[in-house]
């Protein structure tokens, strides 16, 4: 067996190198068009990868990547919650009426 992989093979999940490039670009916030250009494929190819019911690996990998990003962002925001509460507490102690109204609205106590 060869130590090198063909350009269309990968070790992890049967995605081609170009598909990995598109996924990385899309997960970094690029549009489908920009991601396709970065991987040197036509954007219609990316749409085909996203919609192919017989080969769901690409869109499943995209969904998995988006889920991981979402979880990482939630963890980061939870880490900032204490700072945010301290900031709000300080604003309320200083008599900041806008902060007080925003808190009441956020808690659903004002409509």
C-alpha cells in the first residue's frame, strides 16, 4: 500500500481535499461562492454536494462543524456571563436607567 493518498481521498470521512477546503472556508464564515473559489470548484458543485441524498458526507460534515462552532461559542459566552453580570450590577449601582429597563425587558417583566 502506498504512503500517499490520491487527491480525492482523505483519512477521516471520505471527503475530497477540495471538499475539506470548502468546508473550512464555509465554517470560517465565507459564502458558498467564496468558499468554492478558494477550493477552485464551481459553486454549483458545492450546492450539489450539499443536496446529494446518496452522498450525505459533505452536508453532514458541515452540520457537525457548525454544531461544534455553536458549542464552542456557547462555552465562551458562558465564561463571560459572570463579567456581564458584574458589569450590569455596576451599571445598576450607578443608577443607569437604560440598563435597568434592559434587564427588566430581558427577564420578561416588561413588555
